């Protein structure tokens, strides 16, 4: 229970950081939501062109990852939560590669001309989501029921009746021999009742 709560808190905090990161400066004073998502998949690297809106920017994959994180937490699925963390880190690293293609450096500068808080939020969010997936125990599967195997009686063994190892009521026999004749008054000691 504690691991589920801890994992959920870490994963949701990481998802919130990832969704918030495009609204902060990423590089050289440029917000993450101003980077076009399509620039990450071209060989030329990021351009100075502004994105067409939130759904055309880096915010879209982070939003999808946050939704997958919430679903994973609700379903207690470590796989879904880990997948969301990989998506966040993957897009962050891919963005770094594309920026490096254009600038030839990925420095952290004090004057705001290098990597900035948005990148740290995205990378930290991805790490937190993965940590949450690692902390969650996940769902436990119910053990499968296996029916006992039936073994046919050995044909070479003599048949005995009544069966002594079969389940069900046992055959009860009296310790006294059967009475002779039809006299209902003959007791177990084979004597007639007193007074005869």
C-alpha cells in the first residue's frame, strides 16, 4: 500500500513537471512551447520558426505522457507509467540532439543563454515518472487454479469393493455377526430377552 502511494505521488509529480516545462524557458530565453514538434524529426535540427500552437509544440507529447501516467497510476500498471517516463525523457533528449545540431553546444550559462529551467523540469519529470514506476509494486495476478489430475486405477490390481480410498460415506459394518433366523428379539449375545 505504501509503495503504491509513494509510486503514485512520484509519477504524478513527474507528469506535472513535464506538462509545466514547455511554459518555461528551454534555451536562450525561448519557451518550450515555441519549439515545433516537427523540427524534432528533421535532420536539420530546430529552427527559429514558432510553433503553430500548443498542439504543434513540445507540449503535446508531454501532455500525452501525463495522461498515460494518470491511467497507469489508476490501473496500477508499472508498464504504462514507465512508458510515460520513457516518452518524456526521449523527447527531451531528442530535443537536445536537434538543438546541438544547430548551436554546436549545450551549455548552462548564468545569463540565460544556454539550457534553462524548462529542460531541467522535463528531464526531472521523466526521471520522477520512472522512479514512480520503479516504486510501484504493480498489480498482482491471482494464482491459477490447477485441478488435480485423475489417475485411472491400475488394471492389474484386483477390484475391491467397497472402495476404501474413494471420497464419500464409508461403509459401516457391525462388529456382531448377523442373527440367525428372523427373531427380532435375539440380542448381540445370541440370547433371548429375559422372561422367555
